[in-house]
C-alpha cells in the first residue's frame, strides 16, 4: 500500500478519542500504533509515575519524538495527563502576551 493510499484510508476512517493509562514503557508502542491509526490519545501518566518518574520521562520523550516525526502534536493537561494528536489536528495554545512598555518622557 502506497503512502497516499494509507493517507486516504486514514481520512475515510473515523478517528477515536481514547483515554489510555501509561502503566509501563511497553505501552508506548501501543500508543504509537493508535496515533498512526489517526486516533487522539489522552494519556494518564500517573500509573507509571507511581513506579518510576524516570520511566515517565523516557516514555514522554519517546512519544514527543514520534509525534514530531508524524507531524502531530503533544501537550500536558495538568500533572497527570498528556494529550497526543495525529497530524490532522493541532492543539491550541494561548499566545504569550508580552506587556508593552509605557512610553517614557525623553
């Protein structure tokens, strides 16, 4: 199956919003597969965080690299959850507003 055929298949299939727990590092492969299928993931990281914060960092870094490679997006939803979306969805982030300096008398 060519790349364009796979892309057309993704467009014709319905995407799902899935809430998944991250229990172990092996779950990363399942999450990558779900994203490749065009699904949106809300990932609860606390089950793995209770065991190893270092493993959570490894998993999130690996997912970040993967998401960038497919053109998707990833963002934190507080301390316990991460949302990960495929390439056809972007996560809205508020713009950082830089306060303007008041004019000074010269």
